[in-house]
């Protein structure tokens, strides 16, 4: 019955394919009409189309890979390492184009690894098992987003308020302290999306973990408990990711 409910909600057939194409064209069209790019070009529209096509291809491939890897511990670990590598490069290259981008690995790995390890050791995430993939993916995705936002906003702030950094140095502050004073406020804004999502859960949105468990046959209480865990874990992961990113910026490990 639950499988039928899921299929009724979003049947995987020609209608879904048509809907996806229409939505992707609409998104790209809006970007074209309103010139939603830093240089007012059509570049963002092409990025939207490329991202949509890439997402469809990647998810099709990943669905097949996960189905096989879930029963093989070595393959599962390899897949998680691939996720981490892609997250690091994506976050790093969004922040800076120079060779310091690889430092983005730190604020992604340090918050996520102990949480996942603790869940595995505590028996909440069996290995091998399918649950470790979405849980790790959710946490890694949150760390990625927080790292990108904190890194971009922190570096932008330092570029715009460079004079204040120089003033702090003139007053006797260490370079790290002067850069922290300028970048901290802007970088901390990276936590706003996670805070808003947690504050409004159940009132404005029903997150994917909650809906997915309901469709899978779990009780509303169990689905709610798991979603609360995910949201609070995301807050912890993203807070540490922002703090580490800010520290890397202050120490010039990540720069432009």
C-alpha cells in the first residue's frame, strides 16, 4: 500500500519526464529574461540547464551503484569517499579559483566524520546498510552549503573592508584577529538557512526525511523523531563547518 502511495504521489513515467523538461526550461527562461548572472549575460541559464541534465544523469547512475554497493562494505566506503571528494571540490571551487580550494576538505570532513562514526559505533547506522548513504549525504550537503556561504561571504567582506583590517593591524592586532573581526559577522550568516529550516519545520515545510519515512511505512512519531535528529545534527555540523571555514580564512589558508 505504501509503495502504491509513493507511486501515486510521483509516478515515474513519461509525464514526469515532460514535467521535468518544462520546469528546467522555465528556470532557464527566467534566468534569461531577468539576466540572473553577475555580468548580466545568459551564462546562468546555461548553468541551470547543465545542472538539471547533470543531476538526472548522476542520480540515474548513483541509484544503480548504491543498489550494488549497499551489500559490500568496501564499495560503500569507496562511494562515501567519492561523495566527500566531490563535495570538497565543489565547495572549494565555489569559494576560490586558486590552489587553496582544497582546504575546503577540512570544514566538510571534521564535522561530518565524527557524527557518522558515532552513529555507526552506536548501532544506529548499520554497515553495510542503505541508511548510511542518505544520512552521510544530508550531513555532507549541509557542511558543503555552510562552507561555501561562509567562505564566499567572509572573503567578500575582507575584500570590501580591507582598510579596517589594516586599521586593526595598526592598532596592534595580530593579522588573524584583525581578519576575524571583519569576516566573522558576514560568515556567520551562513547559519541562517539551517536555523530557518529548523525553526519552521512542520509549519512551513515537511522535509524529505520526514515525508520519505511516512511513504516508506513509518509512523508519524518515528518519522518526526528522525527528522528532528537530522535537523539538530545539521545545526551542529554546519556550525562547526562555519567556524572552521572562518578560521581558515583568518589564517589565509583559503584566500583569493
